[in-house]
C-alpha cells in the first residue's frame, strides 16, 4: 500500500514536497465495517497535532485539507 501511495503522490504532484499517510482500521478508527484503508494528504503543510485548525474538503474522489 505504501508503494502505491508513493506512485499516487507522484501522479498528484505532491511527492517532492512531502505527504502524510494515515491508516484507519477498527472500531476506534471510526469504522463500522472492518477493513484497512489509507488516506494520502499532501499539497500543503499539515498542522500538528493532526487535524488542528484544518478540515477535509471532498473533491470528487480526492480530498484536500483546508483551514
């Protein structure tokens, strides 16, 4: 999955400046149907702690972080 994420980051043009991968799984990961999935976030500096002063905006099949 991480190798695929690297290729996708290159295709999206965010591999050079960096990106974050987040993996959610299980009940405490917010899932009602158990499966493993990964979020790729890039294109801007990500705040820490994760999610501080940011929200996700869904654009078709892509999401972007906005303040």
